[in-house]
C-alpha cells in the first residue's frame, strides 16, 4: 500500500482562489492545475491566517496563528523559540528544504541573546524558518535611492548574470521590465507597461528557473525523506510576463470588478483608508484593470505550464506514488474588487486561497477529483503533514487541525466553527492617515461559513457580511440592528479564540493529565490533620523516630 | 542627589495582603515591616497575575501575563525565548542575582532544540529564569514513596548537615517538624502539629539562614550594580515554626473566617469543586484554623524580625541611600476564608498581595509613609525597576507599567482600567472532578477596582462581586439581571486584553513607526501607472537605457 515518503509543498504568491480553471474562472487556461485537481482533493474554502506575505507564511510554517507567533507583518522577525515545520518533521526523521521564497525575517537580537550563530546548523535553521536552504530567493530584488529592498544575495540575479544578461540588476531590467519605444527600460513597476513582454527569454524568467531548481533538488535527494517547500514569487507583482504569455489574454478575458458604488458611501473607516490609498485608487480605474489583469493571468498560465513540467517529471520518475503534493498560495489579490488593490483586508479576493492536496495513498482514492467545502485554515497544513508521515501531532503547539480525514473521505467530529484571520497594518500609511497607535492598528476576521465579521481594534466599528445572501460581500450589515445577535455570537467566538492557551507549549495535554494528583506520593501533604488514612509507605516517610533536638 | 544603584527585590511566599500591622491586622506584630512602610510607599491594591507560586513568579520575572509567557502552573517550564528581568537589566549594565526560591522549571526540550547547554553562561541563565545563582533553594524538600518533590540539591539541607543535624532530610525532620509525645517526629505536614515548636534552633531555621546568605551576598558584591532577588519560602506551609515563635500567638489572635453559609448554596461549579477538596474541607473546620493560623502568624513575625536584621545591616553599611527595596509576595492564603484553603482562586485573600516599595531618591521623599490605592499588577515591578535605573523600558515586551510616577507623587495619565489575573487548574484534581479538558481548565479575573469578575472557560458561569457594597466578596452577583451590563463591560475588557499583541516582541513601536512608508525609496512602486510624480532619483533607478534583448 502506498505511503507518504516525501511532501512537495508548493506555494504561489498572491494567487487568487478563483483564478484557476478548476475553480471556475471562465477565461483563464490552467490545464495542469486542473488535471492535478482531478486526481486530488480541492478545498474550496481555505483561508489564510493573514492576507499579507510575511505573516501568512509564518503561520503556514509554524502551524500557529499570527497572534501566537507574533511575526505580524512583512519583515517583522519571527522570534527565536517559535517551532517550525522543520523542527516537527526532523523529530520524525524527515528533512525540510526550501526552494524559493519564505519572506522570513530573522530575530537577530534573540539569536545574539541566546548565543546562536547563523553559521551553526541549528543557528542557520533558526535564521531560515527551520528550513535547510537549497535556494532562498524571496523574489523582490528592487533597488531605490535607499538601497535594495532585500539586502540578501539573489541567486536568481547571479544565475542571470552567469547566462550573460548584461544589466547590473537583471531581475529588474530583464525579468521584470520590457523595452520602451525609445529603447528605455519599460519598468514593470509602472502599471502602464503591464502589456509589454518582459525583456528576457521565457525559459530564463523566474518561474521556469525555480522549477528547474526544484527538479534538480528532487533528483538529488533520494536518501532521506523530505518536505520540499517550493515557493514561487509569481504571479505576485511586478505585473509583467515574457512572451508568449504577455499577449495570451486581453481585455475581453478580464472579468468585471466585484464592487458597488454603495461601498464608497460612509465606509468603515479602516476600509475607507485602504480604498483611499494609491493602490486602491489605481485599481479602481478600468484602464488599470484592463492593462494589469491580462498580465496577471499570463503569469498564472506560465505557472501552470511549469507545474505541468514538474508533474511530468514526478510521473516519469515514479514519484507520484509516494509524494504528497500541495498547491496553495499565501493570499489573494484584490485587482480592483471592492475598490482595492493588493491584499490586506478580508474579502474573499484577499483572504481566501486555492488549496489542492494530492495524497498518493489508496485511502485517498475515493476523494480524487472531489471538492471539499469545509472551513479550512492554512495552519491546518502543518498538522496534515505530520499526520501523513505518522509524526507526533504536537497539539499543544500546532493550532491547526489535520485535513487527513477529509482526504480519506471521513468527516472529523466537531470541526471548527469559525476561521480566524488577522491583519496588522501598524507599519503602513493607513495607520498614519487614521492616526492609530501601533498596538491598535490590528484587524481580525471571524468567519463562520456564512457570516464574516471584521473586528478592528482602536475603537472603529466592525464590518459584517452575509455570504449566503451576498456572496460578493457588498452589503456591510454591521450597523443593522437585525444582525446584532449574529455580531454578538461572532464576538463570542473571537473572545474564546483570543483566550486560548497559545503559549502553553512546553506541556502536552497528556503530560498535564499525568500530573494530576501524585504530589502526596512525593511527600506533599495538604489539608491533612493527622495520620489517619495516610498510606503506610507515605506515612513512613514523614514520621518515625525523631532525632534529638539540638540544644 | 541619590540614585538607585542596586535593587533588593524581596519576596515572601504565600504572605496575605492583610497579615501585616501596617495593613491593619489587629493582632499580628510586624514592627519592622511597619517601620519600613513608614519610609516607603505601600500599594494597597496589588494583584498577582496568577494566585499560584510558579505562574505568579514567571509573571514577576518576565513582566508579562501568564497568557503571554505560558508557564501557567507550578513546574510548567518557561519556554526558551521568554526574556526575564536579567535579560533587560544586563542590557543596562546590571547583574541579576538569585538568593532563594523561583519555582522555575527549565524548558529542557527547548534548550536541547537550540543546542543550549546548562553549563554555558547563557544556558545557565536560561535554565535559571535569567538569574545568576547565589543560592537556589525552592524550599520544598519533601520526600515520598515516589521520591523527592524537588530533585535538585538542597543548599539548606546541606548546610544543616554541615552543622551536624543528624537526620537524612533535616529540612523535614528538624526545620519542619516537632517532636511528638512518644519522641516520634511530629511532622509539620500534619496540621495538628502546627502548635509544636520546630525541632531546630531558631537561628538555623530557613528564614534566618536565607537572610544570612543575603547579607553575605550584599557584602561581597560592590563592583557591579545588581538586582538581588531575595526570595523566602516562608510563611508558606508546612505550617510550623521554631520557638519562641511557635507560641507567640494563640487562638485569641485568630480573626474570624470571612465566609458565609450562603456561599455553599449552589456555588459556581469551579468554586464548588475547590470548596469540596480536602484543603477547603480542612480549613473550614475551626479547630484547624485555631491550630494553624497562630503558626502562620509566628512565621510572619519571624520574617519580620529577620527583615529588621537585614534593614539594620543595610543601614549600618550605608546602603539604604542607593538601594531600591521592594517587599511583596507571590500570592496569599485563604486560611479558611470562603471555605477554602491554599490559594488558586481570586478572592482578595488569594490574589491580592502586600507591595511596599522604598525608593531612596529625594523625588520619593514626599510619598514616604503614604498608601497608594491605584490598581497595581505585579508585572508592574519589572518596568519599575528598568525605570529606576534608566534602562530601556522595552514596552513591546513588558506588559506592566512603571510605578515610578506614584513613587514620585505623580499620577500617570490613563492608568489601567482593570487588573487581570489567571489560574490554570488543568493539572489539579479539580479538573478531574469537574471532567474538564486541559485547555478548558482555566480561569480569568477581571477587576475594575469595584467589580471583580471570574470568567471560567469550559462553559461554566462566571462569578461577580461588588467590592464597594460587599468588600468581603460574599455575594455572587453574576446571575443578577441588574448586573448584566456590568458583566458585559468586564467581558469587553477581557476581550480587549486577550487580543493584545503580546507576542509581537521583536518590533518596538518606534521601529514599527519608522517602517511606515519608505519602501518606494527601496524601489518598490505600488499602484503607479506611469512615471509622473516619481522623484527623479527614484525614477533613475528603474528606467534608463535598456540592455539588448537576448535573442
């Protein structure tokens, strides 16, 4: 019977839940994701723990809520002591490798305080979110007057240079820019250039490069069972793609924006601030959507082709039979829906992601090609992986739940009632424009499968949507008295969640239960008047002939 | 002008807030605590973060709520990565030393995972709650059929043996037992023996021994400024004390129990389970109180005499002028109040502690001998210490607030509205008798200065007391419809508290604010259509002559 030996954990960056053919997009072409879904289980209601790269990924990798691990936004360091997939899987004899992006920032102060050197094996893993590094490439090699956004070495830029690409920063000048009319760089940073072909040979662009690196990794790691986190930067911005993908889609393939004029009338203040930012303003313009979305779709179709290349390789080398394969994303992209761009808030366009899991075991045969609409959180992946390889579930540390029952056609008892997501905007301009203190610039989503609430710290009113009657999340019901009780119930869920013992990670439930009673067996007697009823062996320890009093 | 060079942080164990003369106890004699209070500020409403030794102390030492540090009960390890007083004070050039008890359990798995050896300086501090060790003596050297309660070496037992005390475990046989009629050991574990003199010379009992060790420390540490945590086991049980303290108090000195028959009628279930345990049953008997409380008071008067010895030594060596001295306790002792013994729940007898702070600086002259009734949490001490020595307040890590304004006669703006305390009874027999799962066996106190609520996880009803009209906390108002709104307000405080960003400890507010904006200066352009309005130096980085396309 087939077993799960290896785990290929594939993440795309900023891939919307609904931009796959198998998810119902009417015009996008993703035959390889679709054929993969046909022999896997697709989870149609998977929500990220935070709709922003860094925080979302730290939740994927720790299996814990943002409120628990504290790395609440991009480049907020993950504190030393937080355990990751690597820690849990190595205890089960597996390796954990990284090919691509994590967006993890190292807690340098914490490492220094504990004397951990990044040069040591332990230190290197702490500094890399628990992974061993095949390639670490966060994919944002932007440079400005204040220097590079990411100060690390760029394996991708080094590779392009080795191929002879002449620019100082070929990631920008070639992979993420076109050539303008007057032979200037048509920078991919400018949305008007999104219809240009990137100035690079397609096979040299980022997605094919990383796919090749992943194949190299797979072919060279047959000794120890592994989890390989293959983590792509695309279809994340800059929105530009090489030929032939740059003109694979046109304005006719762009779906109308999910938005209504009513959303702009007296919006909840934090939502209003995000609508008012330059990104929301830009993506509210039809010409921006018409220029950008075809490029975004082209980037996805390129991801799809490369995924097909990877699947073919796994098939050809017989690895489909013992590899669990997961396809997901760290968050979505508003693309103009709700008058917003980027991600950050909790509408489905932002907080809901694709999640397709291929379990090679025969127990999963019955669910192949099916869709599971259970309320899933992306922290569920870590326990699913541990479950798949028979490792300690570490339920006192991991806050998600194994999805294996769903994969094997079972319905778990008492599945979660709500999905929680969080967003910390304390480091953004919106906190500034709203005049909110860092500790108050935080948002929480509570979604019970029908009603989705956004709670905002700092004294702002909440938002509430009924996805049954309003699947597009257009009508904010938070101020409707008829929904006061619903709001109250969602707040009760929020309180119960917030009070969870998320830091009680040094004691398992089994250890706690084993502690009950027993201290009297170690000589501690409480509320005992005399020796009546004390076991003889216990009594013998506390009485018996006295020694002379010292005068 | 005087400055704070050293900090002497004195903790007694299980000392009730109201068992000092200066706190109004009608019969106890504590002249030295009283004279100390006369030249210090006494905080009359100080609440511990958990009414149990281990969890309460981890909050004192980390300056964080139990919900934040996770060491929720006795011997639940404090997870590697949590910072303590020692970490914060060493950054300010101070040492942090321990003389006595911490009840800290080391996170061995966490240390092993990070490769930290207890033999290294860093590892030793991590293993000892951030302190350097002068003496570590947790003071519970009980032994039963299953071995010792505490497997460490006992410096106190070793000292007694060096003095020629013949017993195998002189801590038990001499310091904590008397001699029975037939020359058997009259074990201090049996409450009926509480009126016996301990079978030891007074100067050899635990409190004088530790005081001597503290004086030795002080006299030998003049080089580096220090915080010295002098942490006594007494007046903690076993309730037995050497002559002359054993008969210093009699039944006439015992105050009537604060309790009423009504409390036993349909009690809140968790409260009911604690009343039903053997300790509650024993301390509900008048003969137990009449026998035990005089011994408890004798232990306190012995602590008082030894405190006087210490004060005289500091005075004689001129150290009063540059030493901040704090006297407090880790929790109280029910002693039969509310039909309970021990601590654990949130009535004042258990959760409220003495707190007297002597600030040697002239700015504190105006408040000497005064009483401050501000709502204080014991996590306020860590920031008070950092404040006193001008260290980084670390407000993104420490959750308390500096008490220095009160010491200097100022009233801080927007002081806290509620005090929070927590109790995790998952490892106790009460969780078993109530049939509660480990994650649900947790209690929370929210006290706004008038109304005190106990919230219980696991679906139990709350408790509510109005300390203005019912200072003895006898009438539970939680089910009274007239107080529904009060309950709702306290729950809102609980929710706000529970949602705090307690794990966002790798980014200070200042660092977060400094991050706002600025990514465009590092070449990240979002929502930008064309080059209009981009600063020339920024534009130069993303345009300029293109390189030839590679054919």
